[in-house]
C-alpha cells in the first residue's frame, strides 16, 4: 500500500473518494436485482467473467474480505487497487484491557444485549478522558449513558423520544445509582434545549438524527462531539445534502438518493441456516417471476411485489407466481412453464449474487464519503477532528468514530 502523506487533509481524502466513486458509479449504482445485466458487464468483460467463475464458497469468503476481493478484481479494473488506500483509517480503540475496564460489568448490564454492552464499552474507552458533562443523543434506555457515567466524574444527560424507553432508562439509573438523567425529547425539534458546555455523544443514531447533533452541536459551540453514525438513508431529504461548504461546492458533484445511501449500510447478516435458505428460495422465486412477467407484458422492466408470507413457501413456486401476478393484475396462461421460469430464477439469482458481491465493494467507500463530509464540516467550524475505528468490524460494521474537540480561540 502506498504511504499516506502525513499532511493529507480530510477534504483532500474526500475529493479523491468523490472522484473515484463518480468514475465507477456504473458498477455500484445500478441494482442488479432489478436490472437484467449491469452496464459494466460489457464495459469490463474480463471482470464479469472472473466474477461469474467464483463458486458459492468463494463468494462467501470474499464477501467477508473486501480488500482481498478488490486486489483480485484490480487485475481487470486497475482503479480497484486503490480500495485499501481509500478505506484505510486508524484504529482508535485503546488496549483491550482498557476496553474491558470501560465495559459495564454484566451484573450491572440489565436489559443490555451482550453485543451492545461490548460496543458501548469500546466506544467509551475510545473517548477517554471524559472531561465535560455528557449529553447522550437518542439514548434509548441509556446503555451508553450509564457506561459513560461509570467512566466520568460528570453527570450524564440523555435525550430520547420514546417515553417507555425514557422510563426504563431512568429506572435502571436509579437502581444502580448512576449519575444519569434521561429526558423525553424530540431531538429534531427546533426549540430543543442543548446544554452549553456539554460533550455530545451518539452511538448509532440514525441518519438525520446524528446529522442534527452535528449541526446543533456546532451551533451551540459544544466543546466536544463524538459520533458513530448509522443508517445514513433515514432522512426526510430526497438526496444527500453535504454538510460542509467544501463538499457542497466541489465539482464534479456526486448525487446520492436514498437507495444509494442504503447501499452504504447493507451488510450480510448471519442468520440461522433455515432463514438463509428461506431467503434464498424467495429471491430465486422473485427473479423467476420477474422473467415471467417481462415475457408476458413485453416490457423489460422490473415489477416489485409485496412481501410473501414465509408460511406459504410450502405451496411451491407456481402458487407464488399466481399470488404475485394477482398483486399486479396479471393473468397467467394455463400453459405457463413454471419449471422453466424457476430454472431461470435460480440462474438469475446466481448472477445477481456475483454482481452484488462486486457492488458491495463500494459500501465502505460510500459510507466514508459521507463521514468525511462530516469531518470537513467540523473542521470548517473550528474543531480538531479525528476519524477512525472504535472497535473491530466483527463487533459492528458501523464501527467508525468521528471525534471532534473545539479549538480554543487564540
């Protein structure tokens, strides 16, 4: 990997990533499930042939090793060799013993799932030392707030809109004598009180919610903002609007809609074997029906159908096709060759799986494109910013931490 310049700015990294994503959007922007063949297949035939040759086991291995896939794919598309450079950020997590010390003991982690307990511990450890009163943004039951309270000499306030979660969180805080007070607040309210001199934190607040903390925190000149973003697509906006002036005025401009933003957080979730098999079957059926409906209508366009009740899988593919056709006001001919269309769906699923494998190389770059925009925004507003990972990806794929400290006036 090429050594990174010590003086490389967040904005220059954003620019490089922006231009790389624009150059290769023919690979990541089209949705293979709805398009019969992405345009890049003809543009990069060697790459398409290589992807088609992967076995299912190889696909599963490469899905968990994107940097390795990028190196292999770079034989046919040289720009993919930049993947490691573009996505390389430092590990902000301290020594494992420090993480363990910052993790709430199991005896005090009531109602806290084990994975959440480890995430909050790693997040808290990466933020030490904690020097200001803390505001936990969108805090739920206050799992992070209680973890931070144990590591800080200051009180922790929490904002949460769900009254039940507020009540449960305050109950837990009282039970364990934590210096935590959760308030029922809509953080998107324009008249929301933001305590002065607070350290604003958010662990996996979604979309507009974490962006609101950044904007409100900057407006209130909060001394420190620490955010691990999540679910970037959860926004009232039709397209992503850059926070930083540098990103907003840069040309060429990359426009991302909700489906593009959703790609940034699409991950392969480990599920029981039965659930995975069920999901695969339904995907094959949907693709089989897609081929059938295109042939019937004479229109080369995907038709979306609602969710199919899993309990009906036992009825078989022909019944699924009749169900889907009824949802789209289509009448299936009596001589429909269901075996042919099922075989078609199985093959299409195999192809789509390999197209998606390559497309998913761009998940982390798309996420970093947004988080780097946040970093540039905070720098423009007078903050010293660090950006990196607060835990291993195996603990949570959303492991980026943006930590910003307000610079003192000269």
